[in-house]
C-alpha cells in the first residue's frame, strides 16, 4: 500500500494508510460494547436534525415515518421517543414561530440548541444577528455552526485556497463575536472536515472569547487522518456541544472507507470522549447524530 501524501496545506505529516487503519482497528478491539449506554449516566441524549435527513421537510407521506415540516414537529417527535432535546436550524424563523417553539420547549421540559450559518461576508451580519436574537428568545443559548460548509478536501485544492479561507474565516469570526457577546449567546464551531484539530484549537486561542467554542463531532476528523483521541485532546478545552456518533473504517484501494455505525460497534472510545467532555464542561449536551 502506498503512503498517503502529506497534507498540501501545511507540513504536518499524515499517517500511512496501513498505520492509520491498524491503529483504528486496535481502538475497535479495545471497546467494551456493553458499557456504552452507561457512560451517559442516565443523561438523556439530544437529537441532531441531520439524524432525520430523509424525514426533514420530506415531500413524501408515510404513516409509519411521517416527515417533519419544522422544528416543532421534530421537537414533539424527539420528546415522544425520550430524547432530552434537539439541535436544529434557526434560519427562517419568525417571531410567532419563535414564541411557539419556546412555549413548546418549556412545556416538554427539553433543551433546544440552534444551528446557524456562519456569515461569509459583512453584509450577512445583519441577518446573522436577527437569527441570534430569535434563537435567544426561543431559549437557545448555544448555536452550532461550520466555517466552510463542504469538506475541506473537496472544496480546497491548494495551500493558497486554504489560506484565503482561513483569513476570511478568522475575520468574520471576529465580527460575529461582538454580536454573540452583546446578546450573550454562545457559538460552537464544529470540526466539520474543514479545520484540523490543531487549526481549530489555534482559532479558539486567537479569538479567546467565552462566547465562542467548539461543537465536538466524535468522528468527523477521522476523514482528515486524525485519531479521535488526538482531536479530543486539542478541542475538549473549548467544547460547548457535541455530535455523538461511532465510526468504522476498512481498507480501500484509493484510501479507506469510513462510515457511521451503531454506538458501540465502531472504533470510537465513547467512554473516554464523554468523560473528558464532562470534565471540561459539566453542563455539556450530548446530541446523537
């Protein structure tokens, strides 16, 4: 098997494919599958809207699996299955809907986290602030976001392209921080296959704000050839929220295949990640994606 090429964006060396899969497999063998439900200490998991990709705004009708037209439908469904809360997009909310979802959340005694688009240019800041205000009125105190959107290795094809993205992302984060601190709402940037862990950690150190942190996705950074524990060590000090998942890998002629799998059946050390997140943030939420 040939070695992976070094990351074109910096000089940080990557594992070989053979070494990466070997280490990941050792993590899988070390898992104690029956333990995973207990690691949450009876804390109810939340649900990320992306868990229902086919039912969210679904055009087809199903008596067994009806579609969700909005966050209110999703909240009601997740309450019915015993979830503790949801994480859902806030774009397009009106004042009337905000009041409706706030009252529903309070009545069901569930938590509500938002998902918001990161402004790419300063003209988008006004709409961003409107969404932050409505989210706060609904009872949301944490808004998850992503910096780039698409996967880094699909959207950026040169060091220059990455540096341009990095510069703009840092600039816009500085602009949004003032809005967040003004309204006292936290923004949690996900490791969304765009930032590598050390880059996102540097971003957190640079902004140095109590209102800007991280949504730690348990498995995303594997696609950037990072071991989950490495990602955890660098990002846990900044974690506001999470995307809980388990992952599996297997060899493939052009690299490796990566897939989400049922909790406890993959290579993620769930217990270690959950406990470490709790150590750094006792009020952390765990959202199943």
